[in-house]
C-alpha cells in the first residue's frame, strides 16, 4: 500500500473509532428534558402515543464498550491500520507457509513408511492403493481417463502400467513423444501402403496388397522407433502398433493422419509437483489396476513329451 493510501485508511479508521467513542460517552451524559409525567412530551398519533425515556440497558452499554476496546486492541496487535504491521508481526502468508510445512511433515511421516518399498510391493498394500488411486484421480485422470483407459491423444496407461519403474520414470521426468511427419518423405502412396501395413500388424481391416508393399518401407523408416516387430519402444515412447490400443485412433484415416503429419504428445513432468513419494503411490495403484484389468494370459501350451 502506498503512503497515501496508508494515511487515507488510517484517517478513516481513526475518524470512525473517534466518532464511535465520542458517541459512546456523550450518549450517557446528554440530558434529555423529561416532563412531569415521565415522558419527553412528544406525542404521536394525535396524542395517543407518548414518547417515554428509558435508559440503555447495562448489557448493551458494556457490549458496546467491549467492542470498542476489542477494535482498538486488534488494530494494535494485527495488521489493519494502514501500513502498520501490528506488534505481533502476524501475516497470513506466514500462516499458510506454516500450515503447509506442518502438512508436509505429516505427509512425510506417512510416506516414510512406504519409502523403502518397491512399487511392486506397494501395489499389494491397501492403504497405499487408496492414496495412489486418489492421487491418480487428482493429477492424472484429466488426461488419461478416470480408470487410466486413455482418450484421444492420451495413451491408455493400462498398456504398460504394470511396469513400475517405467511409470515412475515417465511420470517423474515427463516425456515428449516425437513421431516425425512422413508425408513428404514417403509420398501419398507410400503413406497409404505403410498405413495399411501398420493396420495389418494388429489384424485390423486393411488392404492386403498395399500392406505387403508397405512392409519394406516400414523396415526402412519405422523400425528404429517402433521396432522390427512393430511392438514399439518404451524408451522413446513409440507405441506398440500390434495391439488394438491406439492413442490417435485405429481406423485407416486416423493412422494415415498419424503417419502423414506426425504426432507430438507431451506428458508433463511431476517430479517437482508431486515428488517421488506420491508418484510411487500412483505407480502402485496403476500396477494393481493394470494387472486386474488385463484379461488373464492364456496358459502356455505344454510341449508334447
Ligand atoms: C496434460 C495431460 C497429461 C497429464 C495430466 C498426465 N499425462 Fe501422462 N501422458 C500424457 C501424454 C500426452 C502422454 C504420451 C506422451 C508421448 O507420446 O510420449 C503421456 C504418457 C504417459 C505414460 C507413458 C505411457 C506409455 O505406455 O508409453 C505414463 C506412464 C504416464 N503418462 C503417466 C502419467 C501419470 C502417472 C500422470 C499423473 C501423475 C500423468 N501421466 C498425467 C499426458 C498427460
Ligand atoms: C523417431 C521415432 C519414430 C519413428 C522413426 C516413427 N515413429 Fe511412429 N511414433 C513415434 C512416437 C514417439 C509416437 C507416439 C506419439 C505421441 O504419443 O504423440 C508414434 C506414433 C505413431 C502412430 C500412432 C499410434 C497410435 O496409437 O495412435 C503410428 C500409426 C505410427 N507412429 C506409425 C509410424 C510409422 C508407420 C512410421 C514409419 C513410417 C513411424 N511411426 C516412425 C515415434 C516414431
């Protein structure tokens, strides 16, 4: 507050309190003329009503005095009187800081118990799962869906959610998935062929002849990131193209679009926002959830003796 406004506020407060104090003492002293019949002599409603004189009740007078004293006391102790900071030195910012510190200490004590555990071990702890689920809903669900099922532009986390280390690393550091645009490199026909090949990898509807032609191009241009078998690379964030889980849609038009113009998904880093303890809880919940969601794997066929 500038000096001008500080003085302005100070004058207003002093004026108000001064006036209230003056009225308080003046009011008890002022003499009201009283007629012989105990009224002021004023009459209302053609003389049917006469104005009588009553003293203020004692409790009312005491209460007024108490609030005056409280107001002045408050202005001495706390900030309020212009720029005067109050003799206690209290600030709301400091109170918030203190409350946050207390909260952090409380949480720290809580998380300390879990710090030694791996994500795998935590994913079997009911309390940790509850925290993890809540933290996921608060921080991740907006993009990845309430049950990590993903959405357009945001991968389903149930694909790799069982890999605790991977989830931790990705969530803490964030990730920028760079899928380069291939339209100019491959030309329209090349894009179409390779798109059909991509669709064939997951057994999605495709044109077999084009897919066959696309296989060679895929080996030339795509394997570096998506792998020779198309199963992707967690390290560069290249998705598995052989499953039916798509980030940007699995129909021919969407896949063509992905290849022609490229994609650039940005996953924010949570290291400084949530910290490792909380991200570990989320990873634990995600692992638990992923294992539960996944259809049970077919038992390996026993080799013939
Ligand atoms: C602002 C939206 C957004 C939020 C919020 C968000 N993510 Fe992501 N996340 C993304 C995008 C986009 C990608 C894909 C990035 C890429 O392609 O490299 C991604 C990728 C991931 C992946 C890699 C998935 C895979 O299988 O490759 C993981 C794991 C992940 N996020 C976890 C989380 C967790 C845990 C949280 C909450 C703490 C979170 N995300 C919050 C947008 C978000
Ligand atoms: C430099 C590494 C890299 C190369 C090379 C690359 N991709 Fe990708 N691709 C990615 C990444 C990373 C993503 C995920 C982008 C995102 O999440 O935004 C992706 C996404 C895709 C998608 C979208 C998948 C979905 O779930 O929606 C398709 C389709 C695709 N790539 C096909 C190809 C094809 C075909 C080629 C070769 C012509 C190719 N990519 C080459 C890294 C690469």
